[in-house]
C-alpha cells in the first residue's frame, strides 16, 4: 500500500538524536515525552529513506547493480573506508532506539496499546537487517542504557534470530498483540498502511517467511514455514506491499534528486547487471538505467566494478547512468520494507527445496509478474516463455536473479541474498583492495572500538579480527 509522505517537522526528535554509539544506544535524556504517533512516523520514514539512499550508494555497489567512478574505495571492497555510504550502523541503532520508546509506551500506557504489535514487527525487521550485515551485534542490552549499561554485550546471531525476544519471537508476538487488541484508538502515524492492522499482520508473516528462509541452512524450518503458507495470511499482491512513495518535490523526494549532479553522476550501470539484463532481453533496463550519451540507438553500457580511479580515465558519456526514477521522477519510486514479489520469490525457493507443498514454477512466474508491475514495466508476452522461462536445472539461480534485479536500492538485500545463495554470479572487481575476494559481511565501525572496547574486542576476535571475509552464522 502506497502512502504519500508530507513534510513533518520533528524538532524534538532531532534534538534528541545522537551520532555516536553511546548516545544511540543509551540516550534517554532527552526530553521526553514524544507521542507515539509522531515517533512511529519518524522511525518508518527515517529508516526507509536512509536505507534507500544506502541501497543506491553502497548496497548497489556490493550487489553490482551500480559502479562508482570516483570516491570508490568501498566499490573496491575497502569496506572499512565508507565514503558516500556504507556505514549503516547508526541508522539501525538510532531507529531501533526510537522504536523501543514506542514499544515501552505501548506496554506501559493502555491508551497506546495499539502500537505494541507494529513496534514489535518493526523491531524484528530492523534487527534482521542489522544482524544480516554484521553478524553478532549488541542487542539484548543495546536499548536500555538508562537502566542497564552503556557498553552492551554482543549477542550471537543465532540467539538474535531464535531466542525469546529475538526476531522470530518478536514477529509472532507482534501478530498476537494486534490480534488481541480490542481498544478503539487508531494506529496514527502509520505511513505504511494508514492504520490497517490486518495489513501489518500480513507484513509480519511475510517477514517470518523471509527470516525462516534466511536461516534455512542452519535450522529445520519446514513445519513453521508450511504453517504460515497453509494459513495464507501474508503479502500476496502489490496493493499490500509495505512501502511508501517518495514524492517528486522536496523535501520528500529521493535523496539522489536533492544532491548535486556530480554526486548522482558518480554512479553508472554495473557491467554485471548489464550482462544479465541483456541476456534476459529485460525491458526493465529502461526504468533502472538510461542509454549512455554516446549511444546511437538506445544502447546501454555498464562498467566493471571497483576500478582504480587514480589510474583509469573514464568518460561518463560512454556509460549508462541510473534511470530517471532515481532523480527526476522520484514520485514513481518506493521506499521498500516488504513486497509481494519478494514473498513470492522466497516461497518459490522454499517450494523448490521441498520446504512447502507449493509449485515453484507458478510462484516464480508470479514473482516475476509482480516485480515487473512494481517497477512499472510492461511484462512482454514472451518473457516467461523464452529468456526467463523456468528451467528446473537452473531454477534457484533464476529465482534469486529475478529477486536481485527487483531489489535495486532495497538496502543491501541484493548482496545479502548473493551471500546466502551465491546468485547471481558477481564479477571480480577491477582493482580489488580485498585480495580479489567478494566480501561477505560489513565490518563493525571504528567507533565501536573506542566506545564499547571490551565487547568489541571479543566480537572482533570471533570474526577473525573483524574481517569482511568472515561469514555470519546463517552462512557458515
């Protein structure tokens, strides 16, 4: 469901925001009686806006949708040197902290009880994004510094997913809180679903599907997943998507529309996605990218990721920029939490692997159809019978590749799913600063070593000195 976002002024929230880890995790000082409606709106908008930007400038580099021409140490896989993006730690902890305020108010003040379910669901959603990038992270002690500790321990990723109060538990509790709510107060500030609690349940169940598939190599998920599918109460159409639309005009257009032209023009089509879209004869290329300036006939051209800008002369006119939807026409662009197409692709994979009793081919074709609709592109009649025709021998690659295409700017999702499945095959970067290895986790930020030294040191030791080549639990 799409909602237009209007200008909100959150002076009291801005005053309470902090930049370092200690403030992010513990700062209760603040003023502070913020109404849940204002805070919910702020959390939903801020997290999605910032992660959409991160998706463009960092997630799209790691997932090889885009290539950076300059300021590209991150694209060369020096992930300890984030430049235009690539350090989402504060985004997660700031919004998880603010969401925790909503959750506590909902559990302590009867008139705010309607917020409990959505805040538990958002906590699970943001926590999943955090731990999938970094692995073990501060969690159980991270949001209660005013009554507990300013140096929270790092929880194991396995526990973050499976323990009481973890991702799967919070999703289930969020659903139950909504189902048992019998009050008359509306869920205000809900810019995802305009207060429709039934859609929040569908959102939560799609997230349960996603979380279970993410850990499916480590846990037996069959019974839980089949139960969700049998019930059928998850996102099934694009009208139920957990998204909101950016606008064409400031202040709520996509951030790339507000930055100077040089920042936008620093990113061009990756050679990886050019090869895949060309092989598929996929018309979404005209939405996601522009023909390069020197093209003679609507041609698209990608550049290998991770060039050494100091040693390479590149003419921008020879490469395709990102499409107009990311700059001139951002009113057509969604900030994405969860969609029907992602759910369909997850279930197609689950069916293929025998986790559920569904037809993988049908789910794959449904996902492709929904993804084309999401990106406002007409699905060619022959697409699913020719270049993208379902093939049992390469079905997993097809499912993940189609999801990868649609995941453009959706945070780091394309790269995360590549790490989990190995698809699509990413190319070696041009001038790697990581010994030619594709990274498989983000490093803990440098400020952690200063602000949470003891716990950081332990976590760094268990990740081979905070290595970007050390797998997270579900990928071991």
